[in-house]
C-alpha cells in the first residue's frame, strides 16, 4: 500500500466524520480544510465525534486555504462540500503547486493529484473532470450531522458509513496502468480500518443515480421537518421518487436493484439515538436550513431530475416544485419545518 495524506476539502457532516475517523484510526493524519469558527474550534480542541457507541475527540492538522496545505505528490484531495459549492472549491485547488519529496515544484494539483468527489448528486464528477486529470466518484451513504463548530455526529455504529468508489472516465494512454488499482486498494484499506465499509466498482454513477432517488426526499424533510412521518410526507417522497424513476426510464438510465443495495447496506444502517444529542436531526438539506446558510443543494438533487426530464422531453412537476420551494426557503433563511405537510402538498399543486 502507498502512504497517502487525505486532504479533506469541506469539513461538514461527511468530511468531518471521515476526517475524525481517519485521524482516530489512520497512520497518517488527514489534513482538514476548514474556515471560520469551525477551523478555530478544531485547532483549539480537536474534532469531537459522537456515535451511538462512542464519543471521541481527536486532533487533526487544519488549513484554512489551499496555499496553507502545501501539497505534495503523496496527497489525495477529497471534496466533501455540497455540489452547489463545488465549482468554487475546484477553482481554488486546481492550480495549486505540488511539490516532490525534495521540495521542488513538479506540477499542479489538476495535473498530478487524484480527486475524490464524496458528495450527493451526479454532477460533481463532470465538474471535477474539467480541471483534474484523475477523478474518482464516491457514492456516500453516511447519516451524519454537523451543526456546531468542531462537532460531528454519526448516527450508526460500529460501521460509520459506506462508500462506493470508482474511476470516473477512462485513463489516458499516458496514465500508469496500475495507478488506479493501487490507489483504490489503498483507499479501501485505509477507510475500512477507519470503520467505514468500502466497495470498489467500475460504474460509480450507476450507484450515484440510485442514491439520488433517496435524496429526492431531502427537500420534503427540510421543509416540513425530520420528525414528520405522517402519510402526506411519505406520499410526497413516494411521488418524487416515482417521478424520478419515470424520468430515468425515459432517459435510459439504469440503476442497481433493491437486492443489490440491500446486499451491501444490509446490517450497516441501523440508525440509533446518539447519547448527548437531543432535538430533531435531519439530513444534509435540512442542515443547510438549520444553519441558515442561505443556499441549498436541491438544485442538484430534485433539480437533476428536472434537468434530465427536460433533456428527454418529459415533465417532472413534483421535483420541480420541491426544487423551487427548497431554494426559496434557503434564500429567505427560513428554519426547517417552515410549512406543514398539508401546506407543502398544496404548494406543490397536488390539491
């Protein structure tokens, strides 16, 4: 296995959980890229990670900008931002100098470093490939939360999450034929030692398209709240998912079966209460509203279904409405659960 330093770009729920577990169990500490209060908290007191089975505080080096990272040829960039934030991050990193062991600059990050896109949706890989030669898609199944600086919560244990990883696009004739195999084997070994389950695949977007269907309910959860499990909320998610499946069929997009997913997820995703964590807990879209960030990822979730539908000449009215309503809620900095399920159903135009 080759020694690598993982540079975690975006220390939110996913990046923070991954970085904390790597720091806890790895031989080479990851480099955490964080800003503001989050960076200050990690520098002052380390990263606090809670799960149903443990609570750990680990130290990890922090950089607040690409220049501070001082990249070397042993680095792997792991982008864990939201998809709507990725373009800005890619531009910040692509032209950063990369140094060899002796200290001389041998190229740029875009030319030399592998990039992992560990975020929701199916657009990240296409965005990254414009700038980086070696792009590896990551389908993320990790129920984690980040609401306070330096603190992260993962809601399953003892496995902390599952990653499905694969090369995006084909290697060029100049690529080392064995580089992909060595890199992916090292990632699997390092991340599984850090309590994650890792599967290596040839067609990662097939899995990311399936995960996208699960994320179509994110907007519903954010708008009506994570505790809303009434019939209307379930109906809205079902309608959004069925619409997504119909759009996939019209576009000829295939996804793994329920049995394939259960084979890998089975026995892993037992979400349990986390000691010391009270109040409602939602997914990534809900967290954007809870933090009042002013932006939201649903243009690349429900909005991806809308984009595909328009490309093949079909309609996706439920996802289009959810996309619009979630975006407006974020722009107006409304808190989660700003509408009731019945009100949301009416706003979508189902009454």
